[in-house]
C-alpha cells in the first residue's frame, strides 16, 4: 500500500462568506486517527447544499457572522475543511479499530454521534463541526465509515450520503411500508429522488410532484404517478388520498398537503424545510 504522506492537498474554509473564503493549500497536515477512528484516502467528495450553507453562515440563528452558524450551534473553528459527502478507502486505523478494516472501500455517514473518542450530546455534521472530505485524507470514527461492495463509481457513491440518509430518516420516521400511498414534493431534487426510490423499495405507491419537464425521469426512478408542481392537488389526486406526505418544499402548498393527507396520516407527516424535519 502507498505510504501515507505527512502533508496533503485540500481546500480550507477560512471564514464565513463567498467562494473567496475557500483557500487551496498543499501543506495541510494529514490527520492522525485517534483510538476509535479510521484514516480515509478520499476518492471522491460531493459538493452539497449544506457545504454552501455552512460557508455562508446560513444555519446561524442570528447573522452570518454569529458563532452558532453550524448544524449543532457550536461555533465553527477556522480554517475548516468542508465536504460532507465522501467516498474513499481506509488506509490506517486507530489502536482500538480492527486492522482488517484497512483497504476497505467506504462511504461516510455525515451525521455523527461521536468524534475522536468523544460521544456527542448533539450530532455533529461532517465538514461542519469537524474537518470533512475536501482534501486527500480525512478521519472519522470507525462506526461512521460504512464498507460496501458495489459496482457504483466513487463519484456516484459520493453523491449518496447526505441526500439518501435524509430521505431514509424521513421515511423511517413516517413508518412507510407497502400499504402506504406516499406523496413527495420536490421529487426531482437530491433528497426527493432518493425518497422516491427508497419508498418504492419499501413497496409503497409513490406520487411525485415536479415540473413537467422531469416527469419521465421520475417515472424511470419508480414513481407510480407524477403531478405538476403547480397543479391543484385536491383535484389531481383527491381529498384524503395519501397516507404520508414527504414535503421537501413547504411554502404555499402546505394547506393542500393537509387536505390530501388521510386523517390517520396526519401524525405521519415529516417535513424537510430549511434542512430540518419533524412530524
């Protein structure tokens, strides 16, 4: 296996703001895994909305310069290496990690319950509260690095963690199963298209909301019906016609979602808006 260098190339965020706050460097120290961590050689890293939002301070409860402009409300420490969506290969492990993990191809779970040897009371997000994947190497707790055997390319795999984990969590929270009819707004986006496929994997009947130009793509992903985003939903699919609404847009359509949702489905209404979801 190739020797691990002491320095690496990467992009650091040096403060909140525009793209000018991103600085390319070739002298960043390669991180050393702590006892329960693995060192990953990054093969691909996706640029996600959350990376942009973190950079501009969008998560702040106050202004873009506030110290709470992160997922957990903990102030970001600069410079910060961003990059939440990562695929790579484990090249070294901490003393408490099985050395058999070395050589495994992995993707990283971006929402973390521990970092280093520290359990977290509030989840951290990879590339926000800690360094992420916009560099040649990165570290993460072994439990958050998932090995896989697939024909998907590194680039394809790096597009999955944020969007698919968000969609999976929403469907799990809603308890979606094969008896459900599920309505998904914003279905052509990253989380929406993931939700379509994962709901179909559960055997649910899926109605996708999107612009007409994307109908065929969503049908190809498995949607049973496609409804135009400016359609009158009550006329298109009927009152009390769906068990679950996965709302990735919110806004003016909210009252219509409540009308098409079956009464017993009202407690199974997860909403994703401004990167948050609840029911």
